[in-house]
């Protein structure tokens, strides 16, 4: 039997790795993927708690998170395509017209 | 030994299933070439072995001996991964398909031997998950080939597969509503035909509601998912050179080939399970004489093979065909003499004959219909099949609700 | 070391290696493939916890639709290997330690108060789809309808964004 703590520590590690990827990568698509990684880590924590308490509310919430992530991915990737066509580059540091 | 018995049993089942399916794949190619040829009033392969039966072996050897060319500038990891992924996913989906209800009469170290590898509660969802992942094999193959024809073919093919996946999953919701479960054995049990025979199948749905619309949507979507004619524009030879597998040669190309035929087999199995009663016989149980139908089919076929073999032109044919025919007739006779074996063989016999019929249907459609243009294909997927399957779900749900005992 | 614990460590290692590969790979396609590996590993962990429906939905929706969308976009935009740019000094020297501190804080909190988290009575008990759907359509019917509205808005948004410019 796997104690719930183990799942939670794994979730924390994945969340931390997602945050590192978010901060350090320059490609907008990779940044977006790290957001998905963080969402997955949170989902793992939800299901772990749902199993620990014996109620199914956590899993319902995971379904909602997956749906929201799908909607966000669709719209976000649409915006990325438009921005990339406009600026001809996928590097976030190139989108700096408003910089002082 | 006994505690590992379960794992060893599963391993043996997997190896047996792989051998059977890979041989079935090889002979499916032979079958397709023969049937399409006869539809076009020519003969197909008939030189290599009697009636061309050794043609798949010759093809296999050819694939092994061809030179393996890897183009310059490909992304090596993804290039090697793509056919491997396609093949693995196709073969994995066979693990959840049940072939018969009753376990074998003997046990393996105390574990009963069911006629399936695994029977999860969400068997149908597992199949859909594997279909959903199957898009990657094609998309990655197209992209990693570093060439424009495969890229376009791969993108078009994956867009097509993703579009028809929606219809595929929605058309099955009616069946799931009627069976109240995702488990494939439960779905087959719900179509129990011992009373009404043929009418108990989900296609006619006397227990609940007929699923004709669901079946049509499912089968058309499945043909599109497996990239077969009339939906095979992305890999057609006259259109995009050869689509996503242009740059693959020898064994990697054979892997894509095997993946396509295996998914054909899986889809045929799934159609019989979901809409055609699985292993249920089309005759009610009160018609006892129908128990002898397997023998009634095997014995004349075996005798005809003997007759055909004696008059065959080559010596090899004159030796092999009568022996095979005699063996088949002997099996048919043994089934009449041993009612226990006959009882056991009924379910797999009906299952396999229905699967065989659907494979024939696939090949028949291939030999008959021209292919769709890409925009026609996408129009059908989004504007015709998707609304129709949604309407099917609504109507089925209403009927199930009205017929439910309060 | 029971079978469940062994499976957990195997899947956890796979997920962590996938996440590290997401950070360290230079080409976005390889990062996307690593993310798919992470998602399949997490689906395996869900199965280990008995959440079979959520595992299937994770693979079908996340692995089979969202990641396919990512891969399409990477192929369409012809994203190449990332260029090396200079970080700001703060990010270069303070970034990694701060990120490790964040992870360490979260993990330490989990470990320290771990005894307060109840362990399941029946570990790995399968959550039936029937109970899940009953809950979804009775207690959570309002969020459910709202998510369908959200998906409609997302579809309209994607359509508007993908429109060609009218001259």
C-alpha cells in the first residue's frame, strides 16, 4: 500500500519542475506545456486526497480541471499562432514592443 | 510457482495471441489481394504456393531483405519511434477483446483460463484511449521524415483521425446506455440472444432500442480512423506519393502496414462486440439443430478442398491441399462426435465468423468505392456524422429512460 | 517492497524523468513527447489509486487531444531549436535555488504533516463510474453546465482567432 504522502511529494516535485520550466524556457509553446505539467501535478494531488478521504469529490474536480485545461489550450494556442505570425518568432523575448 | 502462475499464464496468452494475430495479418493481405482481384475479374496471386497461399511468406521475406534507407536530416529518435509506436498501440488494443464467455475446462496451476487477456471495467474506454494515442504514430512519422509530402500527408491524416474520433466515441454512447457498463463482456451479455435470436443484438435492439444509426456512424468513422478506402487520401499512392510513410522502407514500412491491418481486425472485433452480439448466436437457443452449424460448414469446405486439391496443377498443391481439407473435415466430424467440445466452440465460432464478415466488408468497400477528396472527407465527418450521432444519443437516452422500470 | 510500492516508484521515476526532459530538451517536439510520457505515467498512477475513469479520461483528453493540438501547432509553426538568449542576472543565479526552495517547501510541508492525512481504508479500491456520474449529475450539475458553456466559449474564441482577415 502506498501512503498518500508519497503521491503528494511527487505532486510537489512535478509542480516545482513545471515552475522551473516556466521561468527558464524562452519558447512560448514550451512555456505553455509547463503550465500543463503544473496542472497535471495538481490533478495528482486531488486524486490522492480523494482516495485518502474515500469520497469522489476530488475526482470530479479533476474532470473539471481537465476540461478547463482543454479550453485554455485551444484558445491559447490560437493566440500563439497569431502572435507567431505577427512577430515571426516564437521567442517570448522578441515580443517586447511595449518595453521601455 | 503458483504465485507467479497468473503472470506466466498471461504471458503465454499474450504470445499465443500475437502469433495468431500476426499470421492473421499476413493472410489478411492475401485475402484482400484475392478478393479485390476477383472483383476486378482477374486472379490475384496464384503462383506462389497453391492458390497463392504462400504469397504472404514471400512478401515477408522481401521486406526483410530490402535495404533500410534512412534519409538525411531526419530526427533520428522520432523517425525510429513512430512506426514502433503505431505497431505497439495497434497490438495492445487486442488485449481487452474477449473471444468467448466460458473459461477453458482445465486450470493452469489453479488459475482459470479465460478466453481473454484482461477484462477491465472500462474495457471500451481503454480501446478509445489507445485509438486516441494512435494519432501520434502518423503525425510523428510525417513530421520526422523531413520532406514535404510526408509532412502534408501526416498532418492531413492526423487531422482526419482526430475529427472522426469524436463520431466514433459518440456513436457508441447509445450502446453503453443500454448496457449500463463500459465492460465489453457486459455489453455482449446484454445482447443475449437466447430468446429472440438475431433480434437481441444491439443492431436490432429488441431489448431496448435499435442502434442502426449508431452502427452506421461507428463503422464509417472506424473506416476513416483506420485510414482505409474511401478515406485513405492521406496515404493514397496517386495523390501524395505515399503520404506519411513515403520515406520509410523495409521493416519500418512493414510495421505501419501491420499496424493498419491489426487496427482493421480490432475495429471488426469491436463492431461485432458492440452492435452484432459478440459471441451470441443469431438463432434462439430453442433451435437446437443450429448447434451443428460449425460442423455443417467445416465438413463440406474440407471435402471441397480435397476435391480441388486432387485436381490441382502443381505437385505441391496436390500434396498440401487434400491434407488440409481432410484435416478440416476431420475437425468438423470430431465436433459432431464430442458434444462437449461442440458446446464450447459455439461462442468463438460465431465471434470469429462475424469478425471475418466485417473484414470481408472492409475489403469489399476497398474494391468498390472511389476515394473522397479531403474537403469532402472533413465535411462528412463534422457536418454529417457528428450531428447524426448526437441525435442518436439523445433518442436512445429518451427511449432507455421511458422503458426503464421505475 | 510490495508490488504496489514498486509500481509507484517506477511510475514516479518515469514522470520525474519526463518532466526533467521537458525542461532540458532543446527542440519543442521532444519536450512535447516528454510531456506525453509524463501524462501516461500520471494516468498509470491514477489507475494505481483506483481512479479508473479519470485515468481513461486523462489519456483520451489530455494525451489524445490536447497534446495532439500542441504537436499540430509545433509542426504548423515549424518551431525549431530554441535560440540561446542571455538571462537576466537575477534569473541566472537566483532562479534555480529559488525554484528548488519552492519545491523543497512544498515537499517538506507534505512530509511534516503527513500523519494528519488519513490513509485510505481500502487502498486502490476501484471508484465505479456509476457513483462518479451520479455525483456529477446531482451535486455538481451546476459546474457541469457551466463547463459546457465554457467549452462553447472556447470553440467560438478559437474560431474567431483562426479566421482569415477580411479585406
